[in-house]
C-alpha cells in the first residue's frame, strides 16, 4: 500500500507538471491572438466593418502583413481567420462563412467567452488541427463586439514533455491529451486503444497490450481539457525486495541501538539517584552535606540542586538558632547575676523613697521611683517576656533619661515623640534603651555645653512597619569612622566603647537580625559636627521567634 501511494504521488506530480506545460503552451497562443486582435490595423478595419463600411481588397491584403508580423514570433500556428459579426470572412481572401466553417454551438461558446480565447477542439474538416476562437472587441469603441478571430493550431504543438523528457521516462508511463468533447488530441497510447471508454467504465485499472496500468487524470483550468497518465502497476511493486531487506536491517540495527541506549540511559539516571539516596541517608545521622556530583540529565540536576538548596537553608537556620541560643543564654546569665535577692533591692528602694518623701526631697524620691521601675523592667523575668510593646520600651527609656538628667544636671535635654498607633507595636525587649545610652555616652557627653537626645516612634514609609530612631546633637562622625562602625555592626563587633558593661550596638544588631528575620537591622546616619541618628524598623504584627 505504501509503494502504491508513493507511485500515485509520483504520477500526480507528473500530471501537475504536464498540466503546467500545457498551460504555458495555451498562454502562448492566447497572447498571440490577443496581440493580433488588438493591433491598430485590425482594430481599424474591424471598426470600419462594424460601422457598415466595407473594406477594400487592398485593406484586406494589409491584414496579411500585420498577421505575418505576429506569426514570426510564435510556432505551431497553421493559420488565422477573421470574420465579421455576420460571419463573413475578412481574412484570408475567400468567401467561406464562419457558421459553415465550424458548428454553431462553437460560435455560441465563443460569444459566451466575452473576448476570451475559447478552445473548442479538433477541426471537423482536418483532424490534425485544433481550433480556438475569440471575439474581437474594439478598444476605442467601449470594447464593442466587432467579429471573430479563429486560430488553427497544429495538433503536434501539444506533444509536450515533462521537464524536457518524454512522458515515457523508463517507468513505462504513457500520456494522452483529450479535448472537452473527449476526443483525443495527442497521446503515446497504443494505436486503437479506447482509453476514454475504459475510464468511463469506472475501472481503477486499465488493460493495454497485456499490461495493467493505473490511470491518473488532470484537468486544465484554461480549456477544460484532460491529461491522462497511465503507469504500469508493476512499477509500484518495484523495489519490494530491496525495501524488505532495508526494513529487516533497520529493525536489527534499531534493536541494537535501543538496547545500548537503554543501558546508557538507565545508568545515567540510576547512578545519580543512588548517590542522592546515599547522601540523604547520611542526613539522618545529622550530616547535611551538599551533592557535588553533576549529572547529564536535566531532571536529576534539578533534583540535586533542590536538595542542595534545602541543605543550605537548613544549615543557615541551624546557625541562626545556635546564635540566638548563645545570645539568649548570655542575656539570661547577666539577668541571673543581677538577681541578687531582687526583692531585697526593691524593698530597699521603696524604703529610700518613703524616707525622702518624709524629708520633702521630692525630686530625689522621683529618681528613686525611676530607678526602681528601671530595675524591675530589666531584672523581672516571666515566660514569654522577650517581646514587649513599643510603649513599654519608651517608658523604660524615659525612666533611664530621668536618671541621666539628674546625673548630668543641666547638660542634658531630652524629648520623646510617639504616635499612639505605634505604641502597641511588638518589639524585642531592651532594644531602645541601649540606643539612648549610646546617644548620651558618645553624643551628649562628648560635646561642650548642653546636649539633646530625641527619641521618636513613627509609622515607616514601608507599609505595616514602625520606625524607631534616636538622635543626638553630639560631635558626630566623619565618613571613615561611620564606615568602620557600619562594618563592625555587619560583623557583630562593638567598635565603640560602651563605657561599662551595658548592652552595646552590636548586641542590638544581632538581636534585631535574629528576632526580625528579613529586616535591615540598625541604620546609622552621622555627619561630623551635626550629630548622629540610629534607627531601625519593626513589623507592626508579631511574627514570633525564628523557626528552628
């Protein structure tokens, strides 16, 4: 079936080429007749006849020169004949009428063509000639009808070949051309073969001279004529043995390649998977190592990359939790060291407060109350008190500022500005007071005269966040010192002396990065002689501790 289909495709292609060649031949004749019909001499004489003025003998002879001039550029034309609208012949110089020359139905077909060249078929008087007729239209008279131009073409003009070769190209093919009436124009069929009748019988094959042929028909759109190509059936069966051998060899080679490629592919897939399984089993024992063995399979590489990303994330989380535990342990140790009988300390401060009240030392009494609240906030330890509100931190910072105001007499002025909507935001405990302490120590105390500390809590430009900043008007820092401070904060080091055992900027930075994942930590802005501003941002919704 495959071979038959291929043979039919080949025959169809040959038919298309033959039809294309036929159309070229037809267009040549069509162009020739159009040039004759539209020439100035023919147009003038045909217009003269259409207006009722008879052409002279000399004028009819001038047509001969005009037609010969055009015939010199074409082949296959036996003769041309011109007729008036009343079928009277103008050229050549005979008295034959058109309706006696060809059947009336042919004349009617030419009229229906409206100036188009109409191919009619074999000449009834001469079977070696093919006749075509076109109406002559007067260009200068609104294309009015003026007569007929009949061309007689030699039949052997249509003995065309495909691509310069004969129709019989070694395959045993035969080709024939039939006109619209089913009459054979030209062919290389055996003499006396009724191919047309065999085709009308509806048979899919034709028997000629003891051979079986497959017929293919192609109709010309210009003339309605048909090209019939006959191809021997045995031509379709040629090469079966070769094809069978090719199929068997291809199956053997394909099977071998399939086995080899199956083995290679299975090795490429299973080996990386086994390596991954081995590494994942090691992860059960606490060893999280990335896989460094590349694979040529994109899917396996993607699996390895995903596992390596998971390992990196887990190692990073383990490190974060470990650092958090260290910081928390150190903080708890300091709190425990400070808890030397806190109740005794609080009772003693209460006694000082009442004693000062009785003596009228109200300012000192207020300072004692501030110290008591300060110690209670720092030392008190309850479950889950790692997070407080911004309002609690600001109150704690206010108590600290009152005590420092008393210590520094008239060298310190301070103020706290906070929006009510920001006071309820959650924040890790003891983040603000170290910044205030740092502003007093390195800002106010390092300048001559009165210094100022401003503590603000405002909504951040970042939606859902609160911004806390501490500003002093101290001596500030130059670009070199500011860059060194920022580098030390990134590395977790205290580059500036804290003047005691208080909680430093690096400690605040570490806690911010641990308790507020994804945050930027502390931001420091300073100009020499203009003071320093330290700020940070926290989310308004409590996100809890770092996941372990």
